[in-house]
DNA sequence: TTGTAGGCGTTATCAA
DNA sequence: TTGATAACGCCTACAA
C-alpha cells in the first residue's frame, strides 16, 4: 500500500484525470462518467485520501461545521440531565445532517476569553453558524452576532423579532400547570423558579401569575422564590420559604424537575407529606421524576427535540439565508402523576401551541 | 466607521504597507517598526478585521484548535459531576493557552457517524490534535490515531507504551482505600466497580484484590459486582448483592462517589446502618459526597487537574512533536470522613505516585 | 463529460 | 525592517 497521499493533485495524477474531476467525485457532482468516478474512487480509497479542510473552506467559503455554544450561565447547571438531553438531541441532529457539530463551552472566567473565542471561532469563520444555549436576558452575544450578521439560532425564546429561536411556550405551560393545581382546590400555591435573569424563569413565573389571576387570585410574594435551577439551591429555597411564610403553602410549582427533587427532600426533612400537606408540580419531564417519592407530576417538554430542532433550524438558515425569522414553539404536555394530588396517572392530557391545554386528570378531593 | 473589511490585503492598502507587514503585526512578529505596527493596528481595529481561519491554516498547516473527544461510552454517564469537572478543567486549560478547545461528542448511534467525524474533523486536519475521554479497553480510535500518526492524549491510562496519557494510579489508590477498610477490621469487604471493559474499573478492582491479598485474604466473588458508574445502577447492584450474599458484607468499596450515593440509598432502604452495619468507601472526591448521609469517605482525585493536564500534555506534544511519550500520574489522597467508620475526619492523609500512601486516621473500634 | 486556469486569504522565503 | 512572490490545497466558472 502507498504511503497516504494528501492532495487532490496527486489523486488526479494517479487516476489519470484532472483535478476538477477528482473534485467533482469528492463532492458528489453528477457530471462525471461512471468510469472516471470508479477509477478516482479506487485511488482515493487506496490512498486513504481525505480532502484538506482548510483548503476546502478557503475555496468554498464555508466549513460545513456548526457550533453549539454553551454560555457560562449554563455551565454551572450542566449536570442537570436537562442539558444532557438537549445536547444529545443537538448532536444527533448534527449527525443526521451534512454538518459536523462542535461544542464550545465558555467558563465565564474572563470577558477576554469570551472575546477570543468569538473572534477566533466565529468571526474568523471557523464555523458556518452557531446554536446558542443561553437564556440569559440581554446576553451580549446576541447583539454581537446580529451586528456581524452571523447566522445563529437560540434555544430559548428571545424577545427580539429578528432573532431565530426554538422553545416551548413556557408561559402557557406554566399557566397550564398552575391551573391544574388550582383545580385541585389548593389556595396557597407557591413557586420556586430559576434565576431572575433567565427568560425561562421569567416566563414560567409569568405563567404562574397568569393562572392565579385568571382564577381571581394574586400571587403572594412570601411564596415566591427565585432560585438557581439546582437541586441544592431549591432545597435551600424551599426550607427558607417554609421558615419564612406565616402560613405554609399547600402546593408548590417548581420550575424544573431537578429543583423539584430538592423541594421534595426539603419537605420530607421538615416532616411534611406530599401531596397531603403540600402538593408539588415540577417542570421538564425528566425520567428522574419517575423515581422520586412520590412520583412527580410535571410539565413534559420534548427536550431532545428542542436540541435537535435548534440544529435543524440553523441548517435551514444556512441553506436559505433570507427566509423569514424562525420562531418555533414545540409542544409540551402536562404529565400527571402523584405529587400533585391526583389519584390516577395520566399522560394523555396534552397541550401545544395550537391547541391550548386540556387537562383531564381525575381530581383528588383537593387537600387532604 | 467603515463597513467591516475582510482581508489582509485591504488592511495593507489602508495602512500603506505590504501584506507581509500586516501579517507580521497580526502574528506578533517583532520585526516590525513601532510606527508601522501602530498604523496597522489602528486600521485593524477600525475595520474590525479578523484574519480568515481557513486561509491561515492552509498556509501555516495548523489550526490552533484542539478537540476534546467524548466517546459514546462516556455519553451515558455525562451527568456525573465527575465529567463536568473534567471538562471544566480541560476548557479552562484551553482558555489559558493559545489554542481553542472544541468538544466533539459521539453518540455511538452508528459506526458510520464516528467514521464521518473522524475523517472530516481529524484526518482533514480541522484540529491539530485531540484529547480523548474514553477509557474503554481497546477503543479502536486509539489504533486509528496511531496509524495516522495524529497527535493525541488520553485521559485515562492506556497499556500501550507509546500512547500519551494522564491519569491517577487507580490501582494503588484502590489498594490504599481498601487497606484502610481492612485496618478498621472489616472482614467481608465487597466491591462495586464500573463496567468490565473500562480500564479504570479494572484497575480499581485490581487494587481491591491487591489490598486483600496483601492482608492474606482472597476476594469473595459473591461480594464483587461490575456496575455502570451510575447511581441507579449501583443501587440495583447493591440491592442485588445483599439479596444474593449468604452473609452480607461489613464494608463496601465503591468505584465512584456517584455510585456510592446509590449504595448508601440501597443500604438505607434495606434498613442497614452506615457505617455500623456496613461501612462504605467511595471514589472521586466529589462535593456531593459531603452532603450524603453519613458523609462519605472517599478517594480524592484532582479531577479538574486531570482534564487540564490532558490539554496541557497535548499542547506540549504539539509543540515538541518528538519528545518521549507522556505518562503522567497525578496525586490522589484518601479523604477520610464518616462512612468508613472513622470517628474523626481527616483530609491530611495523602498519597501520590512518589510517596505511596500513609493513612493516619484515628481508627474507630472496627465494627459496631 | 472533461480539462484549464484563476482565485480563495494567509504564511513563509527571499532579497532588498 | 520591509516588500515581492511563491506556495498552501481546493473550488468553480469557463472553455473545449
């Protein structure tokens, strides 16, 4: 066997054709005779030839690589299975495409580092576009990418109408969840949501408020806590809330399942029963919720799909640069199990952006 | 302000110098007059000029990008804080260098996909080298990279002497841990280790056997279980072990803290007290171990450092291509807390490749 | 269907 | 210290 050969030129010589022909074969151009193609392919595989990426992108002005940018705000909660599923979905969608997905993680140590990555990876065109995992309000990268007219898609809603994003409708999902609790007859429903600077936190909180208002209630500030999307943070938040509230809540809406597990723990440690003393509704629909005690009622969102859809949207964008902005909402559904007080599980009741929610669980007798 | 300009050439024209000079400025070549440098830098920043990555790598034959390859075997346990720390360490080390670190995740769906990534990312020279997170025995990628003479470093020991790696000495660490349990007087010490095809699992198991043998014991097959490095897997493994064993163990060595938390749970669910009925020794030194009940004695390994050191080793390799193979072992130490039966915590007793272990905890009266 | 030739934006080697 | 001038390896009209 030959020593591995490295250039188009050499392959061309060996196959007795011109560089163009080899290039056409490599790129699947149909305008090549079967005979020539065969010969070229034989030589290519014999020489283990792989086209040089740099030369290719220099000539074609694209890399066929897309980046998944994980911003520092996310880094701290990366252990949440939520992100694993999201990333997994994105990676899978990348595999199913002609692009290669590469992940860029920012630590947030210094703005200088973020700058360097931005320049050397994005502006220098190492990637054709990026999918961004950051739901921080006013993340500066958004303005920057817009300014540079660089293709990107956000996973997580963004208010600016020209920004492409995929998400679920967090506000309406939260409304649905809290409405369900209200139907149980709970009167003091609290909320533990994420950081106040994340859009998802804000939207879920807004949905909570909305549900209460539709029922003619007002949210009690003593029952509202912004936490950090971690189990431990939620544990502390819940303990604190119980200490502080003059009258304890009879139900809690928790903005992530991971936090909900911390809440369940806190309630247990305080000797409170779920759902008899305090009902709990989570958010995300993680498998982990199934092994909680009692099993967690939650809002199921298609996390892997969200990641995959982000990648797909970016690819659409790259291939049709001047189509309309992409604002894609994926369906969610209420996943009724035990922690909300229902006696019968029900995963059939669903909601989506078009339909609206229709919860149809069998109601427990309200509070115990 | 000008519209953003894109090429060296234009900058050269605007600054009234040649392309070469601009290139020198961009690359920090000292052979440029202060005046010229100043002028060029002014134009560059005015035009927001960023050099084109493809052109650069084509001409210089390197990309200044390194890849962190996460193999499919790891993907399933990515939620383990162990990997987050490892990745975080690697990313930080990347930030501190002149390279950009990009993460490649494989899902293991199809060999075709792995192939594609290998060709398009590695062989096509999109990255200068890779750090690999895979400790599966005989991972085919190793042979492949060797065959292609592509620079890489493994995080996790590899038997082949030309393979570069960084790790801790898992075998000796496990020996130290089990020796500690033996000193407590436990007589039926079991082990739950990771998958049988991972080097770390094997090494930790070997260390366990070694410690027993040094004490004149033989391992009891009924007390040995290969699990999967997950909490849930270890929970099941422990429950199963308790069901199966004619006589229960009085101590367990568990090959990861995440698994240890599952073991603690299983013991609790069976009504067994830790450490009175069964002592437990973990592995990793995660913060999570501190919130377990009782707090977990474990083997502390410098996880972030391991990730960082992998990146540093790769960079050394890239800059001194023909230095000797890198086989770097980082220090570990026994982290004595409560679950092993000690009455007094002690994080001072340490061990490292040079020194060997010197456990100096205050011994409890053995078994309760 | 095939080949020719120019260019993609840098770096690197010389010579000045 | 500077500036020409070749590469670098591939793509892509355009012409044949």
